[in-house]
């Protein structure tokens, strides 16, 4: 059994499902991954999906698409600087720009499997299948129920990347193994839910792969030489830690900016957190000038992110051996200067108190929950291959067929097809279709 990973395997440029081997001038295989993701329909669908605020009418608020672009920028910087700091360990044919491109592509895809309405959409799907399980536990195996009752955007994302887009059931986007490995934040399957387990579904442990893609997980892990920890359970790719840090940095800081725009927070509440993170990198001159809060916070954000990139990549280099041994127990921010972990936690706590528990957000999340469940109520019953459909259900089946779903003999695969379609909907698509299913003809918001 492998006890130490190596960069030659971890940076594999071969592709999942690829039928040919070609090279292109001026574009590495990892840059090609980035291009494939950014031109995909699934990535475009992130344009009107929730980052934090469902169905927002404000053009300046982050969506999953703008968030993913920003995370990819930070990820590229982290990858390039980290590679420079460990360059002596890397194969001669890999440049810091290559490593930056791997992280950039993986970051671009990190939310590509998220359903409409963000986490509220995830929880709505889990709630629906929890209730279905209570009424009809015999429909599926315990392994299948584990995936349905714990619908997970990360696992859905692997399904999009490896199975659904471009080359269906034949490699999907056909990304390099290095990019797929960096994408996999949780390279293991869901846990079977014990009937005595009363853990709320939004607190259930994360995982990165449905059982429908377990062979993909195994193949990626074998190609990269990831250390196996159990059956279909592997350690993380070292570059995944940089993806995680890029995501944490962006949502911890930028969620607060959105909160100010929506009048959930004041600039005065946010400025001390940013200045603590800037520390001895020096406060920007904009703070002492008669400038807008937007200019001040942009300048603070830039300084804070520069420091965070420096610190995270130093932590990556300092823990290089543990990363290759698959033995680093925490994220890289944990190993930065103590004030950084404190500042990031203060940002998250402020967001949790003032944004995530805000009444307006709660109202919209209830609307989101109802919209997703209306879609499931309408479409999931049609997936039973033995069901005799009514006239209304025949009309609903036309809608499913128009979305690319073909009901077959495998009940579970039929359900997964419906989840594939629903999870690709934008917030506005999901809301509009759910309203129409209830007899309310509405235009897109």
C-alpha cells in the first residue's frame, strides 16, 4: 500500500476517458482543462445560482459564477507561489504556471455541481428524500438511499465533470487526472445512514463521490497515486488544500462585502476584521482619504489577500512532507499566523450572525425550499418504470423528455437523471418552473 505520494503521479496530464494524445502550442493540458470548464453549459448555469443570497435582484451581489471566477484567481496565485516555494521537489517538466493552471481549473469547477439556491437547495433535496425514505424505505438499497438523502454538491460536481458534460458516460469533460484530483475535496463515498441517527441533514458529513461514480474515483486515485485509507476512501491530493484555502479566503471576506451592499452590515463592522488580516503588510492610503466605502474595502481586501496568499503558500511548503504522506489533519489556514485564523473566524462569525440569520435571507430560503420540493413532487414520481401515468403526468413527461431525460428500467438511475437536471437549474429557472407546475404562469425574475 502506498505510504508516500509523489509529484510525478500527482501532476498526471493524461485525461479521463481520452481517446487520443495530443499537444497544443502555447497551451498546456491544464490550461485546456480551464477552457473546457469555462465554455461548458454547466459553468454558464452558475450565472444565476445562489452564492449566499437566493433570487437576488442586485447586480452587484456575488453569484456562484462570479464567486467561482474569483476563487480561481486566488487559486492560480496560490498554485504558482506554492510551486515556486517547493520547486526543487517538482518534476523538471512542470512549471509554477502549470501548477497555477491546475488549481485555477479545479477552483473554477469547485461549485459546478451545486443545485439552485445553494445550500438551501441541497437541504431541500435531502429533506424530500428523508421524508420519502420514512414512507417507502424499500424503494432503494441502503447505499442508494445514503446518496439520495445526503445529496451533495461536491459529488454532483464530480458527476458533471466526469460523466454528464461534453462526452456523456464517456469521460465527461475529459479533464486531466491532476485537475480532477485537485477538485476532489472529499475523495470518499457517503456513509450509510443508521436508522437511529438523528443528525440534522445539514450537519451530515460531506463526501465527494456518489456510488454511481465510484469507479471514476478509484481510477483517478490510482492514476494519481493517492493513498488509500479504506474502501473507495482516499487521502486528499496535496493541491486540494490550496483549492480549499482559496475558497475559504473568498467567501470569508467577500460575503461581508455583499452584506454591506444589502444593508445587513455596516462598513464600520467590517473594517476592523480586514485591518486585522492586513496586519504588518501596511494599511492602504485610501483609508485616510475621503473615499467611498467600496474603494476602502477593495484596497483592504487586496492587502489582506496578498498576505493570505503569502502565508498559505508558506504553510504549504512548511508541511510539504505531511501533505505527500496524506497526514495533514487541518486546512492550510490553520497553520498560518494565529491572527489569521482568528480574523477568518471573526469574519465567518459576523456573517453567520448578521447575514445567514437575517430575516430577509430566511424568507427567501423558505421560498427556495418550497420551489425545489415542488419540482421533486412533480418529477420524481415519473421515474418509477412501472408507474401508470395520468394525463397530467404525460404532460410532465413531455417536459422531462425536453430536458433530455429518458426514463428507463433502472429506477435509481432515473431518479439520478432528474436530480442531474434539477441541480443544473438556475435559481430563476427553478422558481419559474415550480410556479408554473402550480398553475401560476410567471416570467423569469
